């Protein structure tokens, strides 16, 4: 009746049997309500059309009958494929794709989400979140209002990166920045540093707060542990500032700034780490042009992506209980920019 | 009855009204077949539950009623986010995402497709293609059998890159490699080169065939235009070969090989382009570590991605007619590796 190559749809079955698609659906799902009766001849006609055509249920249709669509939504607040050379999302997406493949799910990127004030919105008039069984949220700063609404809706989601509670605990797979920074502080103290400085990027994000918390907690025993908020000052001005403060080690949240600072230090004849140790709290293994091996830590972005999908799959299944929050350890990167302070320099 | 924040589903309506989901669907779509009768009280109960809950149709459900889901499928034969440093798909995906955003579509990456012989398959037992309204195919080599089946099924799709017919014309947005290579050949002839060599990668792909066709057609007036198939020989062996052949310019399909060849030439004291001009037919603007500015052309990958989505949207709409095949021009990259042959060198 139909050629083997053309895919048969429920619509075709309905047309062939001369009934509505809903009727086909009722027959397919073998439903018979007290309120809806299907004439036996009608049922027979539908079954015959199915047999004639070799119809196989459409996955979309199947989702309505079964529970899951095997689609994992991926929401990024900015384009997932940015045009800049530094590709922020790529390692996360690599891990997400790998695990999605493993669990046999497709990935749905919500590129249709409208952009408001330069950022996409999860919730909008034509909310398409439910096309997916659950959603992975990616972004340095995630809107608290949207997290609260996701929690209220009970829609399965997992944030990549730790998030503060938003009307309830937020399921996440993050990196343990506090511990990673703490470890670098302990290493500095062990090297003999007593006057520390911390240069933040001035972002109101959990990833920034966690790093600074790790610094504060572990620098408690130092003589000085000054916080310099990211005010966009020139590296040279900062070097003057650090010198006036007699700081011998600076913790720099943004890797690109650490690169600029090291260059400025070298230009004025300062030895790194002899005269000044520079530790980066970004990821020195991510490609920013620099011929210097910076001391810092590696953020397990790929693994965060993989585990976020794994956690989401658990949440969608509904089998898992308890709070879903996981912090992965960051691998230290030894580098060459942290060493003992120069005892020959009189900094008093 | 239900809280405003929780999203109401067709399932909820069915439960509240005490009927099946198919019945809800019949009521929603206002169908009344001769063969399926809905008791007026039942219909009333369903409508009341809809009014009580403020139910809004789910987009998946809506697709079954309306024609489009506003989902564009993206099929890559290998992972879309490869772990290598050279990210083949990224510029294409950038363009695809940009245009999808513009037309308000989400992107579905078919990561659930099973991998056979190291490559994903479009068609398999649990074919999920129809979750999307249409599909973009990405990959250097696309399986002809799968293209034939897509054509036979009448499923809207667009290939990125020119493809030979497969049971009918294949809709594509490609790059005009024949013309780009032809232009480089004409430039070489204008510089005075008469003995040309062509080093292919030995891939059985349209993109390779088009490049070689451009070479052949335009090198017709040369004294010699030799084709050296990519046999994986060492750059040094190839240099000997070119020397024996008295070739003064070599067209290298693979950019990484052009980089290796230039290095080998420099090591043996050959001047490029003085002693040997090296032209690359890959994309010298894509990051491969090299401090040499190669002559070649830029492949408009982003624009190919954008236009593929645009073409697909036209195909899905069904308004457009005719064959959908478009080749975009490649921008020449002047570089410094093509120049006049050295007249002082006796190559006879």
C-alpha cells in the first residue's frame, strides 16, 4: 500500500482507516474508557492499517504515552558557541555530550529562548522547557528567580557549578573552589609568605564567593590578607599597590589578568616568583597566550558536564532521593610562579 | 485546585476529569468522529478541568496538532564537541546557533544515535529524527545510503557541504572549492609557474573532489600538473619527489601537511616561496601552530551554518520550490608562500 522507504505516520494510519489521529492513539494504547467507545470494526480497520503499513510509533507520540522523551535540555545564558577564541562552554559540552551518548539521550539546546538584557531567559511566554525530560543549566551567573521557579515547578534540572539555595536546595555539580584555593594558600604559607593579597573579578557569583571563602579561611594565620576587588586597575598600578602593601604573593581570580600582571612585573625587572609570587585561580590549562607556567588549579569542566548529566538522569528517573549537590576536586597545577619570597629584599 | 506555579499537563486534566489522555486530546482538538463518540457530560468534565487549571497545551502535544515543533535537528557523524584542540564543528555550530536563534528554533543534537564502526548512524531502530522538523547534516563524509533514505522519506534536511546526488538532488550549502582552488592556480600561472603539483589527502569526499576538479580545470595550460595522492609520505621524501619533477609550486589539500612541508623545506635551506611556492587548500585561518602566513583561502564555515538553517527553514515551510543547492565563495588569503619561481635556479 505504501512504499517501504517512506516513513508511515500516525496521520497516515488515521487517513487510511478513515478515523482521527486520537482514535488511532486510543487503539494503539489499547485504551477503552467507559466514556469513549470504539466500534469493533473501527478498531479492526485501524489495526489492519497498522499491519498493512508496518507503522512504528513516532518518538514524540510515544512520549505522550510513556514517561520520558530521552531528551536532555541544555540551557546556556549566552550562545553555547561563542565567537571569541576562548571557548568557555566547550569542555562542559564535551562532557555533557559524552554522557548523553552513553545514556542514549539527545541534547536540546534552547536557542529559541528570547534574549532580554543580553541574556536568554529560561521562562518566557512560549516555554519549551518541557520538550526535554530535564535540563542542564550552564552559566557563570544563573538567575535566582529562574532557579526558584524551576524548584517550585518541580521540573528536573541540574546546575553546572554550585548555586545558593533558591526556594530550596539547587541540584548542582560544581568544582570545589574553596578547597582548591585553600590548598594554594597553605602552600604559600609553607613557602614562608606572610603578606598575601587577593584580587577578585568583582562578580556576584557563587564561584567567586567560594574562591574568596577558601582564601579567607586559610589565610587566617597570615600577617596580612588583603582583598582587592576587581576595579579594573592597570597591572602597573596594582604592582605599586602590592609593593606598598609589602605583599609577596598575589592570588588572581582571572587568569588573563594574571598573565598581564606577570608581564608588567617582568617589564619592571621583578622576578616571578622571587620578588612576587603570582597564583591564578582561573584555569591555567585553558589556552590564553602565555609562555609562563602559572601555578593554580585545573577545573574539571568535562567531568562536571558528565556528572551533571548523570545526576539529571537520576533525578528524571525519580529513583534517587536526598539533596543532589556534588563538588568535584580541582587538580593542582604546580607551575613556576609560586616560590619562597625573596629574603634578600627588605620589604619592611 | 492546583497551585499556580506547578505546570498543568494533559495527564493532570485526564486525571481530574477521570478520562484517558486520548479523550482529553479529542476534546482539545474538537474532534468528533462518527466512530468515536464522547458523551456530552464527559466533554463538559474535560472542559471544566481545563478551565479550573488554566491548562495550556504542551509544545510536544501541540506539534501533533499543528505542523511544526520549531526544533532543528543537528546530526554530526562524530561527536559535535571533539576533544582535540582543532575544533572542526565549532564555526559551523556558531552559525547554526545564531540563525536558529533568529528564527526562534531550538537545536536538537542527536547524541542518542548509535555508533557503528566509529560513526553515528542517522537511521536506526529507534529513529528519533522526527522529533525535529528538519535536520542539518554535518560531516566531511556523509553516508550516501542515508542521504538516499532521507530523500526517499521526504524528510526535510540540508547538508553542510556539497553532496553528489543520492536518489535525487541533495539540498546543501557548500563552499565553492573548485573556484577557490582555480583562482590560486590562475595566480600561480600569472606568477610564471609552469610545473605544478597537487597533494591530495586521499579522501573519497565531495570536498576533495571539488578542490581537485578546480585544480585540473585551471591547470590545463601548464607544462605539468601532477597529482600526488595522499600516501602519507614524509615531507622530506615529498620534497625530493617535487624536486625530481621540477615542480615550482605545490597545492596542499591538508593545512597541517602544508605546515610540515614548509618546515622541512626551511630545514634543507629552501626558500619559500623563492625555491618552492606552497599553497594550502585547507583553511590557513584555522589555528594550527605556525609562524608562517600561508597563501590559501578562508572557508566561510559560520556563514555555511547560518545559510543551512535558513535553507532548512524554507524547506520545512514548504513554500520554496526548485533545487536547494548553494555554494558560497571562499575568501582568498594572500599570505606569503606563493610568489614567482626563482629564475636563478636551473631546474632543467
